[in-house]
């Protein structure tokens, strides 16, 4: 989640005369947050564009996607995160650097609609593969029927529609206001202060997508961990489970790590964002010195600086899943080397040649474990 941290500040009257924009006002009185917004996100852009692109290529490649429904979710997650990082780059250029990226009657509404789609979708995709992993571990007899690539694709499409439906409300909330020459919250949406449509919708939608859903992911993760612990205490059951393909430790660790990464960052950012109402604005007719010495303003500035720093750090989950995959997934690491190395290019040509001769193989079998055909192929090409 990434909101405009100054959405409730109305810099009008004398303050508005001295500081015609919110950004100018905050750069003067809360510079740490403004600098953090300019310095930290570019780091995530560089890491995220490269890492997510590699992740997308690997997860959606035929070698990983075949009989591995979780790869569909993770590939879609990489695409969603790339889209978000690109839109966030436009957002930073607009609000932090002063470029008029979406100050227009149409682009204002379209941008905020698109900006929220990947934020919702990333959270829903994590829930999707978490539920799937829960079924695979806790109900292995249902795995072959439910945890399929086809159903995963259908689920991803439905989650896309759900994300777009929730995001469409932003097209009403935001509009271009001629008087301010900027993209602002529509007056009819902000009327009523705490009882305004904008405030109620923000609490409801953010609470659901960025609060309830991550907590639901946590519940499923706890159930998965509990089941794994129970299975590990019984060697006989563990061997039976592995033969049925219901539990793969490596893939489970990867998915659990991604889930907990999302929970920690998303819930933290959501809690911090919704503390906004606890910090009211001070008097709008004060001089600069009076604003600096006013306890109400000082508390708000401290909160805004801390919030912005926390939010830009929590953006890391849109950029750093690639490292989680590399640290927890042996086969993902092999695919990275396979993709970026010259020897991997030769191996790819070999695999294409074999496929054309009718020999098909997959890096992962139906339970996420190395297949015999993969082992045979890698032994001849690596």
C-alpha cells in the first residue's frame, strides 16, 4: 500500500501563500521523509526491475511451470510487482520531483486506478498460492484435483478482475482540479471529514486488502507449519506424504518465506498509514517559526517523517522476492544460472533440440521435486 502521506493536509490561508504545494511545505518542515522518498525507492526500482524480470522468465518458463501451479502465481506476482514499481516511479517523479506526470483530467483518474491494481493483486496472489500450499500439505488427496496449472491460471485471472474492481473506486475519489492545477481528492469524496466516502472507503478497502488478507495468509501459514511439524515427527507418515507428492520442503519454505515477507512489510505499512488521524494539523495562520515551535505541528511532522521512511522501506517486498527465491529454492538457483550463463544458453539450445525430437522434460515434477527426466537432462548438459 502506498498512499499520499499528506492527503489530509490543507495548506491554505497564510501557509498556503508561502507554500503553494504540499511537497514544498513538507520539504521545509519534514525534510527527512521527502529525502527518503527520493533516495530509497530508486534502489528498489533497480533491484526490482531486474529481479522480477528474471523471476517472471523463470517461473513462467516451460521448465518451471509444467505441473507446478505455484509457478503460475509466482510468475504473475513478478509481473504485478514490475507494474507497481513502474507506476511508483511515475508517482515519485510526480509528488517528490515535481514533474506533472498525471496532472490532467483523464490521466489523474486512470493513474490512480492503475496504481492500486498491482497493490491489491500482489496481496491476493500471495493469498492464492498460500491457500494452494495449505491444500497440498494439509489435504494431499485433494492436491491432484485442485492444485493444477489450469485452475491456477483461472484463479489469477479472477484475482485480476477483483483487483480492478476494487481499484475502480479510485477513479471516482481522485480528479483533476482546475483551481489547484493538480490531481486531488474529489470534494464530494472528501466531504464529511472522518465520515467522508474517501476516509470510509480507505479504511474498508485497505483494512481488507492490506490487513485482513495478510492476516489470513498468516493463519494458513500457521496451519501449514503445524502440519509439517506433525508429519516430521512421524517418519512413516513423512515418507508416505512425500510419495503422494503432498509435501515438498523446498517449495514450501520458499512460499512460506514469501508469505511472511509480505505479512511483515504490508501489515506494518498499513498500521502506520492508519495512524494519520491521531496526528492533527496545527494552526494554518502561523509563521514558520511558530510552526516549528508548535507541539501539534511538531508531532505531525515527526509522524510523517517516520511514516514515509517506514513506507519506502516496506516497498522492498515489491522488489526483493528474487532473493527469497534464490536463498530458499535450489532449483530456482539452478534456473538462474541456466538463464544467465553461457553454458545455460547451450543447455537451452539442447533442450529445444530434444523437444523438437519429441523428448519432453520438466524441471519439477507434479510435487515440486526434481523429476527423473530433469536429472537425466541436467547430467548430460551441465
